C-alpha cells in the first residue's frame, strides 16, 4: 500500500517541474483524507505542526487546512490570520468529541478523531488507518471545471444522506514575521490558511447539484478552494467528513 510518507516524498520531487508550467487546466483533486490543523502564531508548540501541515499539503490526494484561532492573542501577539469563526469551529469539534477544552496545535483527522498536531506519527498513522476504510472519503464528489464554471454533483447514497456540502476558501502560503509573544523574533511559514467557509447545501432524497463561476470565486481574493461533505452530529456539531475535493489555483479557471 502506498503510504502518505512516500506520497509526500514523490510530491516534493515533482513540485519543481509542476511550477515550471506556464499554463494549465483547472484540476479538481479528490482527497483521500482531510487534516484540519487548529493553530496559532502565538503558540510556541505550533511551528512544528505548521511545518507538518505544509508537508501534507504537497500531497496530491490529501486536503490539509490551517484554521488559525484567536484565543491566544492575549499573550502579546495577535494572530494575523486568527478569526472567531475558526475558534468556534474548534469548540464545536470539542463538543463533538466530548472534550471540555480546546488546545493548539490540534489536528482533526477526517472529522473523526483529534491528535496533537505536532506528533508526526500520530497524524500520519491516523490518515493511513482511515484511508480506504469506512472512516475515509466514502462519498465521491463529482466536480468538473470547464467554460469558466465549476459544476458539482453529490450522488445520493446512504453515506451521503444528511451530509452538508461546504466550500472552504484558503490561501496557499504566507510568511509571517512574529514580533512578540511566545514566537517573537521568528519568521514562520503557513500553508493552506483558511479565510472563509460557506455552506452550500444538504444531501437529502436526491442528488445535490450546484455550480460556481470562477470569476465570482476569484473575487473573494483567495488562492484555492475545497469542497467538504460533512455529517452533523445529533448535537448539531461537526461530524465525520465523508467526501472532499479541492482546487489549488482558482485563478487558473477560465
């Protein structure tokens, strides 16, 4: 079985050649797993987790997302990407997992479990364990990009029924000079920085079909986007992610 570690190594080797292409068609990539990292520029334990997320983001079949929280801002440095909505998502996950507290760095795998985001083996082993199993991406997100449009179709299956489709917008990379706080004096690199999330619709008794204009998507000002199909728990909090796909460069949509 192809491991995530091997996939990351291959992706790193291919990156230089891929960047040399002057023009390319939009490619919608199906994800076999989703890693959500809740992180903060004000947390000294987070840089190692941020680096790992960057490595995972280079894989062509993994969706890695960085959610910057704002509850460490009082320590002397306001996270330049921190947002109350990101903190709310993490707290909602905590309720799903039966936890009273939140922490950073926290990695949530496929919306099903959480581990310390800087523990490399715990993150990668969880991804491999879920991949190809009933805890993986079991619902295909059929998405096609052409004629300036992104057309999405979610089939009706028992696994998809009741799941909500979300569009997540993110920027691919940013370097930040942290002036104060626990990471004061460090220049840190962040990848797949979530900037916005939008609810698209729910899969009910028929296929969910929707479409987006790339021109409208570009106006939001983000590099990339992802489609996440996620269940909701009986408490109304985020549940298992059953399908995911992503586009790395919205700007290449014609």
